[in-house]
């Protein structure tokens, strides 16, 4: 009785809600999977389950995902005697690292110190991908002037970044 009450509490107060129809499909999928495993002496494929139940394979996959227990990011996946490998190690964000954010902020601050014209030239060149000739045409100056202003702006940013580091 206590275990049933705990299950009911977790079901009713779970942060993840699964619709009744998906749970029903999941129940049918799990029963079918059990039946096929007993018949074939191996785990059935999703295609085999979908074919037997006459439902799309996407629904089978969605139903199984919906009823699987959530994992903690700190659950160990593998351990060879040393530090265990956790889920967090597998889903780590390598793009948005602390170093990357610091570089971004430093470059942003260096860019802010440029003159409006230098900002415009660098934006056109490196964000919009325009050539020096295209930038010159847009701004009504020569390509040589664009080159000189671009070189000066990049030099100023380098100096600003090296002072910040």
C-alpha cells in the first residue's frame, strides 16, 4: 500500500507529464516487446514492434522514450576503477565554455572602442562577408582606404585584447 501511494504521488506530482494516449501506446509497445522477445529469443527491433501493432515507428519510439526513467546528469555510465564517466561528461557543451565567453566579451569590448566607421567596415567585411571592393563601393571610398582602415581597426582590437589579457 505504501509503495502504491508513493507511485501515485510521483505520478501525480511529476515534473514531466506524459499524455494518457502515449502511456497507453507505451503499455502496448512494452507488452508486444515482451511477447516478441519470448518468441524470438532476442530483443525485437522497433520496426518489428511497429509492424505487429500496426502503428508508425515514430509512435513506438516516442512511446518508449516517454516512459523511460529520467537519468541524473551525475549517473555513472562507465568506470574502470578510476573516476567514473558520467552522463554530464557525455553532454558537455564544448562550444560555450568559460574561456569562449571570456574571449567573446573581450572582443566585444575591443570592438566597442572602435570608431563608427571602423565598426561599419569590420561588420561589412567579417559579418556580411563583403570584399574590400564591395565595402568601398558601399561607403564611397577607395579599396585602399578600406584596406588601411580595416588594418588599423584590427590592429587596435589586437592591442586592446593583448592589454586585457
